[in-house]
C-alpha cells in the first residue's frame, strides 16, 4: 500500500500513452514526472532513502506497460521479481520538489534482465539504481529469455551488461532458494 495510488495512476497513464503513442522499444528511455510528497520524506526533511526504490517501481511499471511487456506478462501468466538492486545517491530530493524518473532496460545475462532508474532534475542525476530482475511463471519455474523475447520481440541493440554490473551481481548473490543459506556472522 506504500505507493499504491501512485502506482495505479502511473499504470493508467502508461496505458493511455501506449494507446496514443504506440509501443516504445525496451531499450528506449521511459520518463515520468514525480513530486516529493510529505509521505516520502524522513525526519531530516528530505526523501527517505528507501522511498527512492519504491518510486523507481513506478518508472518500471511505465516502462513495462509502454513496451508491451506488461501485457505479454499478463497474457502468459509471467511476473518479474527483483533479485538484487543497488542505489547511489548524489543529492537530496526535498519536500514538494518535482523530478523525473528515467528508466530503461540496460541488458541481460543468462538468468536476469537489468534495468537502470534515475531521479533527475533539469538533466542532472540525483540518484541512480541498477535493478536485477528474474522473470517467473505463475505456473511455476523460471521464464527463459527465449520465451520472453519470442513474446515481445528481441530488442534491437540490446547492449551487453557492463562488467562492473556483472561483478556486482555475482558478488551480491545469495545462494539459490534450493540451497542451504545459514545466517552466520563472521
């Protein structure tokens, strides 16, 4: 319920834009406008660090809807789960400050797709997040990239994921859900 009304509004607007403007390529930039609301700030009167990731979800919904991926996911009973994310902050967003959320697909590896989200004001990056997401089937199992790309088309010019992103994904990975993962502090 954290940002439910904003999510519903973004999804409604994205569907309207999709009907009016047509599909965008998954590697194209999705941009939505947001405002820092009183529910987004912390006791220091700037946007709470955890809220950025919640608001970047809005950018992901816009991108998924406008690329046609959300429709394909709904038709086929697929869904995405975030398996890793990293965020870097440059400047604080203050109460009532308007900013853009920019989102795009930046690549994939053998198991996941990667997205980048940015909080931007007047062309300047305030925060950036890299998201690693796995695609799953409601009927069970992991969705292969072949199945995904056959349903939505393989994006032209999909770049290789930068080496530092691969290194981050490998270094931050936890054991699979089928493996033992004890909580042992060293």
